C-alpha cells in the first residue's frame, strides 16, 4: 500500500494536473496499485454547484480526478514526481442516484479493473457516508504530456 489514512496528508495539487477553480478532490484518503479513495466536501463556491446541488458533470469530474490522483501518487512513489495529463476515454453504466448538497462529503473510490499501456479501466463509486450516490465504469487515457 502506498498511502493510508495514518500517513501524512499530501497536497492534492501535487498529484493532479487540474488547478483551482477546477479541482474536484480535497484529499487523498488511501492509494495502492488497485484501489484509490479521495474525499471532496461539496461547497457552494464549486464550479459545478448549481441550484443547490453538485451537478452531474461535477460527479464525473470527481471520479476522473480520483483516477488522476492515483496516477500522481504512483508516480510520486516511484520518485518520478511528474503529473501527467489524462482524458476520459469512456463512461459506461453511469448511475446517479442523487446529487450531493453543499456541506456533504463525497468519498470516491476507483478500483482498477485493467491497465494496458497508458489506458486504465476502473470501477468507480461515489458515496456519502454509507450511501452510494454514483457509480460507473470509466476508461482514462494518460498522455506523455506533463504539467
């Protein structure tokens, strides 16, 4: 396991290519090769906050940035310290049970299904406490471009 809750917190901006106001993860909770968990507290100032809730696009971007966090943390652990740019290649079986409100904290988990070259296929869930509010499969393509 690379990082767990018992280890020092890392600045999320060192792991992902996104910068404010487009950052959709607050912190890394845990990360190993297969599973990554992040947290995000929904705020009214969030770029995807609309009509009292975080919009669907915010949930999707939160999942994608959790994938980016995984890649950044693995890169850090390999002493590479490079942040690569990635793209969503596919979203399948997207289910959104409800949209989160301001003040709710999302815990997003991505589980690696398969990784070939610079393509990763993951199962993703977004939860608030014990309630799964979003799930999908996502394919992410990582480029050679660094920020």
